[in-house]
C-alpha cells in the first residue's frame, strides 16, 4: 500500500552509486519500467517492501502510485492469520487482467513461502513467487524475468543470509526501519513465522551501526530496530555485541534521538536491556512484550517457554526502571483447550500489568504449526465473546492510564499536520499518539514539548508548550 508520507530514496552504500553506473549495462527491458508494491502485514513486511523497492530502483525501475499504472506489480503478503492469507487470492484475481496487458505480477512474503508453486496453479497469471528468506535472490530473479522467463521462484528457507540491500527506499520521512535479525527459531505452537521466514540470522553489529550512521547523516532522528524476536539478536561478528549493547551504541550515533525496537520475546528479555534504557535517554520509553496468555497451562501448550510468573518478573524489571516505560503486548484468545478459568487468568494478568496498549486476536489455525492438531478447539462464537470482553477490559485500563497523564508535558516527534488549522500529531517517547494545537508555522519532523489537556483510550490531546 502506498504510504501517506513522501518517498525518500536513500543510497545506503557507495555500492549504491556504482549500481546506478551499471544502468547502461542493464537489459533494455528493465530501464524505465514502472513498478508498484502492495504490502500487507507487520512492520517487517513494510520494511521488506522498502528494500525490495530499493532493489527495483537500483535496476532502473520507476515507482508509480497505482497497480493500474505499473508494468510490474509485487504483492507482499501476510499469512499470520487465516483471514490475511485468504485475501491474497481474491486480490490476485483483481490483477488477472494485467497479464493480458503484459504486466509482470509477483507474490512475495509469507503466503509466497507457504503456498510456493501452488500459486502458479491457482493464479497462472503470476510470474514470480518469492519468500522473504530468498529476497537476496531477487536481483537474479528479476534478471530472469527481464530476459523473458515466464515463471521464477525463490523459495529456500535453508539460508544463513540476511537481506541487506545497497539501496533502500524509505517511505517514512522521520522514522527509519532497520532489520537486525531475520527469521525465527522459537517454534511457538500457533505461529507460522518459523516456516515462512526461515531460521534466525542476525546482521553484524558493524553493518547495523554503519546503516544507522548513514541514516543519522541523512537526517533521520528516529530508528526502529526490527526482528520477529528482535531481542534474540546474536552478533555474528567476533565483537559479539549483545542486544543491549547494540541498543546503546545505536542510541549514541550522532543525530539519532529515538531508538525503538520490536518485537521482544519474553524469554530473551533481560535486566541489561532495562539498564541500557535507563542509562541512555535516546532509547525510547517503550517495550512491546507479547504475553499471548496469562495462564501458564496455555503458555505451555503454546510452547512459549515462560510461565505467567516468569513473565511478571520481566514486567517487574521494566516497572522498576528509573524511567517510566510504556508497556504494550499481544494476546491470543481461544487457543485450543483454553478454559474459562484460563481466560480469567489472562484478564487478571492484564489487571496486574496495566498495559498501555494491547493487540488482541482470536486464535487462527495455521498450516504446518504444532497447534493445528491439538484437541478441543474453541468455537468461533466463543472466541469472539472472549475477545470482546478482553478488548473492553483493555479499553478501560487504557482510559484510566491515559487520564492520569493529563497536565503532564511530553516530548513529541511531530509526524503529521491535520487539515484543521494549527493541529499537529505525533508520538511520545512511550509511543502514545498525541494530537495537539500549536500556532507554529511548521513543526513537521521537530520535537515539540506538549502538555496533555485531555485523554481518550487510544490517544491524547494537548497544547504546545513554547
Ligand atoms: N514474532 C513476534 C512474536 O512472537 O511476538 C510477532 C509475531 S506476529 C507478526 C504478531 C502477533 O500475531 C503475535 O504476537 C500473536 O499474538 C499473533 N499471532 C500469531 N500467530 C497467530 C495465530 N495463529 N492466531 C492468532 N494470532 C496469532
């Protein structure tokens, strides 16, 4: 999907400049061809699309604003829940007419990995199918298409490579995303990610820091480090920099004012991360720590590798920090065998933790996952009932927590301007949305001090303190 913000093209390495020199040697068919990437799913998918766009730009393709205007359409897919995966084939159906017009249609991401060549059977107008673990092969696959090959695939997951690109298109003007670890080894019973994104593989700390330095030079002040389990980062270089040390080093790069990271796995969340956050104000005051369930019995069935008590110890580490750190989570309701008592334990954990935000989902059975064969599925209607109760409980918690902030002043990175006169919007360090009024002429990209005057469950309202 196109992003509301301007597009920045960023040359990440000197190599990027040499790749533009290569343009004369490119097959003529690529030069000037237009592309459009439509993206579904998580931030990692969004950022993968930015990197895929970089690969296309480096080969001479030109971005356009709609699939209708594009000669190459890439569809970056998500299969984390069944609904997302179902959408893929109906959307692909809408691209069918494009084949007659000579368009190239490619499927990327988790559905590409999961369905593989089956996609060609169900949607014969597709020419390229490539999962995220094979994105390193994309330039090669594109070259084959440019030479006229009708169908190409990149479906290996058996890889130790990461997808580092010479050129990345940045779709957000102030926040830059960086993948520091790809894939996942955790094997949670509900989750398709280990089967669609391959094994965990980390980038070297030197490569991460090089990219952050370039981002700082280009004027980005906020970076977000990404990984399915970002805090499982293991520096493959002899320096063996830990995740907490990497966070600290990123926060010390000139120009960088806010460092975010997502998603953390509770098992690998240690006191050293909180100590780094306390010691370095550039590390944003926010931890996203998915719990999934408040019942140890269900957590065991989910193969989450921690108990309710163990999770609460991690929360205590964060709550005991010197800085006030916002905590958000992910929760699944209706996992097979979840009893009413288990569900009550999830609600009581929410009362104990007092999350600042929660993404909550009905359990969705996924192909290849261990949970697929568990007994005692919960009926859809019951999952819906539990989800509604849980979301209402969380809404009340958020309302109370946000109301307690009225009168306080927060620093906001200003990311948007409303059509209404003098109205601006941005995020606090703890990742709350703060809409505020200011007579200032242009605040976009600036850090503003804002006093909170009103609060709702999902956002705050305030005024600029000049
Ligand atoms: N890798 C991250 C983790 O383990 O926390 C994020 C994975 S996923 C992109 C985000 C969330 O989707 C998960 O934390 C989980 O709550 C939810 N999810 C994953 N698989 C699911 C499934 N089969 N059914 C319902 N929700 C699911």
